[in-house]
C-alpha cells in the first residue's frame, strides 16, 4: 500500500462528476482558448508524427506501444446511451509521453498549438498514482507483460460541453543510439456510464460476508472503473479482497486452464485498487491481486467529526479481461484492529467497571444486606434495563452533554454508541476473567494452606510428648514464627505504608503500587483461609450434634483450641455464631478482592513506564514526577484500609452541612463516571485522579469517624448486621 505522491482526497473526482459551466478555461467559441491544464510551452512535439491519425469507433480503446499516433474519439457518438464520462489510465508520462485535447471540430491543426480557438489541452488533469515495478524484458524487442498504470484521467460531461472530439496523442518511441529500448507502454481509455460503475455495499451485507464470501463477476468489456462504497469504514472492519483473472478474450490458446492467467498478463494491465476515506485520504495498492484492505482511520471516537463514516474503494481493471472478485471480512484482522484502535478506551472502561462493582458492594453494606462478590456485582451491573442504563448508557449521554457545553460537534451517534457499547462489553469480559482467575488462585491457595495446617496439627498430636513433636514444632517455629516476622506483623500497616510511600516517591510508582497489591492479596488469602476454616469447623460441629453422624471424621476434623484466633473465640460459642464469623470473613474477602483489582489496574497502567525505567538503570537516576507521586499517595491512602469491610464502607457528614450524608457508594459512582469519560476521551490515565480522590475521601471519612466515635457523637455510620444476630 502506498500513500505518497497523491492528493489526500478524491475531490478531483467529486468535482469532475458535477457539470460545470466555468471550468477554469474559456470555451472554443471565445476569442482565444486558454487552459490551465496545458503542458509547458517548452514541451514541443514534431508535427510529422501525426500524419496517420486513428478514428476510434468503439467506446473502449487501448494503446500498446508509443506509436506516435493521435486517436480521435467522437464525444457525441461514443458518449451516447448514458456513457457520458471519459476515463483513461496509462503509464506514459504526461506531456512528454501523452497529451490530451478537446476539439470543437476535427481539423488538421497541430496539437501543440495551445492558442488555437478550436482546441483546448487538458493533459495536466492526469493524476499521478504510484505504480508497481515495471515488467522485465527477457531480450530487447521481445514481448513483455503489460505494465501497471501510473496515471489516471477523468473528465465529466460538464467539462466536455461545447466540444465534439477528444484526442489522445501518443509520442513516438524515442530512438537513441546506445541506450536500451524503453519499457513497455500502455494506455486504456473508455467512455462509461456512472450508473454501471458504482455499487453500494450495506453494513448488513458486509457483516454476512464474514460467514459467506461475496463474489462479483466482471465479464469482458466491463467498465474500466469499479467504484465500491462500503457503509462501514474499513478502518474499523478490514476487508479481504481477491481479484483473479478469468479470461482475456482468447478463445483457444492451446494452454491449460491454469495458465490462462499467465497468458492474460501479456494482454491486460495489472489491476490497481484505490481506497479513500474522508479522514485518512487515499491508499493505493498497485498491481493488486489479493490483500486485506484497511484504511488509516479511527471512527466512532468521542472526538470524531460528524458525517458518514464510509470507505470508497475504486478498482481500475482492464476491460479486455474478465475477472472474479471476492471480498469478505477478516475476523482476525478486524479483532486486532479493534483492540489496536480502542485499547485506551477499554482500559478506562475497565477501571470504571471495578468502581461500579465497588459501588454495588458499598450500597449493599449501606442497606444492611450481605456484601456481594465482585463477580455478582459485575453481573448485576449488566442487567437490563436500569442497572445497565445507569452505568453504561448514562455516561455516554453525559459525554454528549459535555460536547454540547463546549460547543463541540457531536460524533456520529449510531457508530459512536455501537462501538462504545462493544468496548464496554469487552472490558466487562476482561474484568470477569480477572475476577475468576483471582478467585481460582485464592481458593486453591486457601484450601492448600488449610489442608497443610490441618495435617501439621494431626502430626503434632500423633507425636505428642515425643522428640518428633519437638523437632516439628521448632522447624515450623523457625520458618513461620520468627521473632522478626512477629515484630513486623504487629506493625504491618505502618510497614506497608512506609514501604509503599518510599518506593512511590523515590524509586518508581509501579513498585509502590505493587506493595499495595501484594498487601491486598495477602488480605484476600487470610480472609478466605479463615472462612474455609470456620466453614469446616461449623461442619464438624453439625456432625457432632447429629447422633447418627457422631464419630465420623473425629480424628481429622478436630481443631485445637490454641489455633483459634481471639476474634473467632468470641464468635465460636455456638454454631450460629461460628457461621456469622465465616460470613464476616467472606465479606472481607469480597471487599479486599475489589480493592485488589482496582489497584492492580493502577499498577498495570504504570507498566510501560516501569519497563522504560528498567532500561535506564545504570545510565542515570531520576526521581518520579511529583504529580505521579502525589496521585499514588492518594491511592495508597485508599489501600491502607483495614481488611475488615466495616472500617471501609463508612459514610460521614460534613461539619458545615450536618444534614447531608456522603455515602461511599455515591463516591464510587462518581469515580466510575469520571473513569468512563476518561476512557471515551482516550485518556485512561486520568482515572488516577478518581482513584486518588476516592483514597483521600475514604481516609478523611475514617479520620472523621474515629474522631466522632471518640467524642461520642452519633454522626457516623454503624452497621447493625441484623442477619448476623
């Protein structure tokens, strides 16, 4: 695909397709005819080369060599039956190789007289296009394959009004001693009907082509130009084209059917494909046979300009050959193109989806119902109509309202809404996969940890009062209960904050956020392990309370009293209280998993910057940017919450506005909207502002809650948990 040496749009075709009464030069009836499309005056041809003029009788003609002849075409005769447009493709150089004139009558006037009142030169309307490599000659004078065209000429009925003839003059072959013969020359011209040229392909037909390939058969003597208008931009859905030669007018060549294509290369020029998009301009594929057509355009963005988002594909094919053209949507190329264009938008949506899921968890806590899992919250936000409309449709209309306030043009609404919703659904799929993967890892780790702990306790009982028990106890005490670990465990929150802040401010933000992410992972593991332990103990007590099941599993389910934590002891007086303790740990796991996903996304956003930082190690050291450090400290303030959900889902009142209660669910919703709009604006990094703001607000709410609790003021939220009584 080539783009250089081309006009960046097809305005020259659009303008020439409209009848014009002021073409930039005077008509033949004027005193003197001057054309801005004429050749320079220093380009002159000899007059003796045009003694043998050719009068063309058919709408289609071909030039196979530089023969030094002038071809006359009767506009009135050949342009009848609706064939009012004239098109010419050639590899000859304008002015020095080919010249085109409009005549009011047929005379013997020299073609290089630009001031004649009966002739107008329009040679400079030839548009140069990139061409493929010229065919090689096996030996001087031998027949070669047809060369690809390098210029196209298009003229409308309005430009030919007042003229009777159009001439195509080909220069004679230059004969210079000591030089190799010139490469093969070609030119093909045709009068055509624009109704036979255009073909519109609707979005529905294009979608169905992904399952069934669509074919277009071009028989011999077909139009030189085939114009395909796709209702969907090929920058969004690339289309795979293939063009095969079926025949070239040779009835009996004596060759196998598989060699017809090779024989037709000597008769027909290689096809040329031109793709035009209003945003990216022209894309040229010379010597086209098979390729995936994609334009450098990104439709359906918030910043996209209004207007039809379509792609026009123009094929220049030799009328002397028959072709079979096939096209279909390339799913793999379309998927890769979709992720390439909208990856930033989906990254912002992923952060918004996590915020909306945390909003559902906070709302469940405020309504005094069990805190749902992240998977259930994400699934609930996809339900129709209200939850989905609230978190997916409303932000899009908010973006349109912002465009209206800023006096910005609206993007094309159908494609904008369709693509944005598609990105939102893909982002939901990514978040669901992360949730399922993290749950799988945590459940496997928790079950394995509980199993090993139970096995160790059984071994301790079996070797009780023996040397083996002393050895096992000391080994595990040496690796798990080290004094240093005990000391750090007592001040785990302070160590976590200090390490994260130091890494964020003096090393790299990704490292500080990684400490926060690991801390959330440990909270998830501890909460889930406690939940599984409590569930097993509750199951054991139910068995012991059942006389028929008594004695079953006594040896492997008994848990020593020393392993029960202080919190669990207070809840283990009855089966119902043990169950309540398990519910608390499960809610803590769900909440910690939400924070883990949110801060994991923040860490991943710093991934490219972290890779660059690793590459600069040893060259020079520079501190992180001040703004990045401040935002990450705000995120850390959100992550230093205690793993218990009751310390995080708190609401508070402003001192100056005692009647207004600020709930965390509302804060999460606003942060989700802001992240959604950041994704639409292709700036997912702006979600850091929302994360930092949530962190500062949540930290301030905990400080206010603690102060109110110490003063005995009732202005803080305390959940009753009636379902745990």
